[in-house]
């Protein structure tokens, strides 16, 4: 039972940065913008969050600055693609490359710096309960916040007028513009939200999950987050389930050998990415469902006058 509980807790921790980044990207894509720079925004958020927390010894400040750093990276992407009409795919890839290099430069002096992990909640009498205590009542604040934000995004997109406007822009920006909605401005704020969430997800890795800084520590999680949005068919509730599923694959490599599974460690290390490819292949077979759920103008530039 203790081993099973440890696996579930590890799964939740591993899924949290994926859920944060994927939720932000889902909102961005719902507005019709495809930002492939999630990996770059996450890694910059990771190094800024770690650097600020290590310097100030204030986790809240570090996480806030990480979200702002991710938003700043997204603002650069938004300016280039929404106002200068740069290609979204090429700009997103360039943003990832830029973020990886920038994070290595900023984080060089922080390699080997110790950091106190983000504090976990401890509710007397509840946190000690078997299984559900450690799983539900002994997590840090970002674990709960990631799920709450995903639920709020679901309610925002499906139950509010601003959410309807955002979705309409993702479906037909020309029609939304004809009705008087500021398409570029709304898309820009959606991109900023996506960047802030990616930065927060990256900071979770360096401040809570493994409280240290190492170059390239996001290790492809930004790409997995992008795949999660497609896996969920742009639905927040499915996104939560998908994030925890991929979180399980991520920690499976750490526990499989402990159970005596004789599998080469190299195969276990690539298991999350194999699962990502497999899921995308299976989903792509149902092209009709993807067309029904994907924003119709995803990745297409809006060229009408603002």
C-alpha cells in the first residue's frame, strides 16, 4: 500500500507542470493561435522562478516572476505573429530555441545552488489517512491550483460570454471582427495567459518538483503539453485526465525497476515520449472528431485591419 501510494503521489507531482502548461496552450489555441514555443516559455519560467526564489527566499515571488517571464516570452511571440503576421509555426519553434539558450545563460550561475522545496500542506488528522491523505491533502498549493485553473477555464469557455467570444474568434475571426470584436487584442491576451501558465509550469519543476536548476530540465515536457491539448480534443476536463495519464507514464520509469521489471532503462526513459506518439497516432485516426473540436482558424493569421 505504501508503494502504491508513493506511485500515485509521484504521478500527481509529475502531471502538475504538464497540466499547467497545457491549460494555457488550450486557451491560446481556442483563440485560433498555435504557439509551439511552450518548451521555451517553460524553461525560462523554470530558471526565473528558481533564480528569484533562491535570491529572495520567497516562493510566491519566484512563482509570480516565473509567470511574468513566461508571459513576456509569449508577448514577443504575440507581437511577431499577430501584429507583424510572422508565421506562427516558425516563430514558435524559434521561441523554443531562444528560450533554451536564454535559460542556459541566466541559469549558469545557479547550477548547484540549494533551494528549499515549496511547502506541502499538512492538515492534522486528515493528511495521515491511508492513501487519500497523502494523495489529496498533502500536496503543495500549485497541485490544487492546476486543477482549479483547468476547471475555471472550462467554465469560462463554456458558460460565459467572454469565453464564447474567444471561441468565436478561434472559429471565424473575420465574422467576429465584423461584429466589432477586437480580434488581435483578444488573441494577444489569450497568448499572454498561455505564456504565464507555461512559465508557472516550468517554475513548478525547479521550485517544487525537483528544487534545483539544471540546464534543459524541462526535458520535452513542453512538447508533451502540446500533444495533451490534441489528446484532450481541446476539452479541459479531458486535459486533466490526460495530464495524469502522461504523469503516470513519466514516473513509471522510476518505479518499474523497483518492482523487478527487467526492461532496459533507456526504454523506460523514452516511455513518456513513446506514449505521446502512440496517442497522437490513435487520435489522428478519428479525423472527424478532430475537425469538430479543433478551432477552425487554428494557426491562420488574421489579416483584416485592427
